[in-house]
């Protein structure tokens, strides 16, 4: 491996390269705006180089928060940038009266990482009073986001919130969503005409198929029709899923908000009520004992989506699994590792839908390895955690700061670069934190 300093210099250089006015783009060409959960990880990365920018990153992100608490998955800070689809004229965020005029945004959200990112920033800089002042100011905004999720996205009051678009899961193209998407039968005229951009910039063999893209657009149109408000969507959407990763990160962020809230003297009783319900239902409703994994629940079909996939493992980071569940998931990881896979494939390598290079259908993702690493450490699986960390750092070292990577050892060994976009911001952030965090 190159030395640690070289990797850190490169990570810092990439964050600087991707820095725009107050926010950092995920990568320059493919994703030219501010993405919600990317910015969370990126803020954590900036924390190691420039705390002021870490703060600004989150401030800029929350400048796009809607009056109802929703935090959009994309903020279109530049209204003249046209190389992305779906762009702001397509989303029509103004349909919701609480959407800010500026920045224009999408109408869906992404996994709520902000609570734990904030706690982590403070843990790295315990003496920084500017950061503490900022944390006190942003805490209520993060709480407002969580309240939006529990009120708009949890009709049965189970403490498990739903997503209604694969893009809200953060794992856009995962095979998890295939069956639900295939149940959407599109007839001519059901969606407006549109022109994709992603497959012009990235290798089409690594991108979603056209039929799937049409369904993404259909679900977007459904959100638009209901002004992106929860109840109408819950009643009509053919895609309604209680996702593992989304709920695990919400629970992990609740935990951070509670810890910080107590420290700041804020009222945390609402959070405690959500948390008790969320953890209990997650543990029971999303556990699949045959797979030894947590899996998402499809609210339309009223059944689990019984597939092994990276999101289930993130329950470890949120402290959700009991010992038996944690051991079960750990065995799954060990079996993959012992059978020539680098950790961690984003989808079950034994499943039919596994595709080691198409995005979210198999490749290794930087931010997922970061989450998995933290979870394994939390449960005392230090040896496996170290593999998750070093497999990732070695990939970046050899194949560059890419968006995602090949998980099959033999194939990865012959490659000279990773997959998807290059000079990727959350890859840089994950490298920085894994190399520098005080409790790595
Ligand atoms: C892709 C990923 C999503 C991410 C975005 C920007 O759409 O699936 O999780 O936020 O790229 O990096």
C-alpha cells in the first residue's frame, strides 16, 4: 500500500476538487449537485481536514430542508447546469408549498445519516466551541427531519418508516427492488417523455436498464401528483418498502440525537419513544431466520423481501441485533470472505441477481464498508471489521478513489481501476475517516 500520507493527501485533494460554493459534489461529471447522504459522509471526511467546511457542508444541505421537515435527496444549487436527469424542472418541487424557492430540489429523501455524522464530528473535536454551537443549532433541524419520517412515512405507527422510491434507499439499483418494480405495468402515455443522461456519462453496462428507469420516473410522477406528501403516496404507491438500511440509520441517528440532546439539555422524550418502538419492530419484523439476515418488508405485498443484501448488516451499527442475530450475520460475512470475496459485496454473491459490476447488484461501496466496519466493531467482531477496512483501503490504493469496486478477489486482482465515477467524494471521506478517526 502507498503510505498513509499519500492516500490522505489524495483524499484531501479530491474533496477540494469537488468543492463548490459551500458544498461538495459526489463527483464532477456524473453528479453535479449536492446529494443528501453523500454530504453527510463528506462532512465527516471534511472534519479531518477543515472543520469549517464540515460545518458548511451540513449547513448548506439543511438550507434545502422543506417546511414539513423533509430533506431532499438532491439540491440543485446551480439552476443552469443541465447535464443531469431528472433535473429541477422535472421534479417541480414547488408543488409542495413548504419547499424552498431556493435551492430547488428533488421531492424524495435519502437515508438519514446526519445525526450520527454530527455526533462523530463532535467526538473528533471535543474542544471546538464553534462546532458545538453549530451542533446545538442544527440538532432541532435533524429532529424535524426524523419527525417528518415518523409522521409522513409510518402510517401504522410501527416505528418503521417507508420509502416509496428506490432512490430513497440510497441503493438505487439493488435487486431488492426488482420484484416490486416489475409489478408496475406501464402503458404508453403513463409517463412523460424524458432523456437519460447517466448512461451517456457512465458505462451503460454498469447502469440501470431502460425498463427500470421508466419505473423510476413513474414513481417520481406519483410523488409529484401528491405534492410529495406521505398519506396520498401511502395510499396509492405500488412501491412501499420498510427498508433495512434506511431504518437502521434512522435508529442510529436517533441514538446520536438522544446522546447529544441530553448533553445540551434538550428534551429527548419524543426520540426515546420512537426509538423503543423502532428497535423492537425492526428486530422482529425485519429478521429472516432462514437467511440469518435482516431484510426489507414490502408493505404492498405484506411480505419480507427475502434476499441477502448489504443494508441488513447496517443494523449492527445501530445496535439493533441481539447476540444470536449478530452471530448469524457475522457467519454470513465469514462465509463470503472465506470463499474468495473481498468484503463486502453489496448483494448476495450466491443469488441469481448478483452482478459484480452493475451498480448496487454486487460491487463493494465505500460508505457501506464504513458503516459495516463500525457495526462489526460495535459488536466485537474486530477481526472481520479489520478485513472490511483493509480490503477497502487496498482497493482504493490500487484502483483509485472510485465510486464502487469489484468484489471477486480473482477479478479485482487483474484490474487497474474501479467502477463508476472516479475522484469520488465519499470514497475520499471514508478513506480519511478510516485512517484518521480517533476510534477507528
Ligand atoms: C447513486 C447512488 C446514491 C448516491 C448518488 C450520488 O445514485 O445510488 O446512493 O447518493 O449516486 O453519489
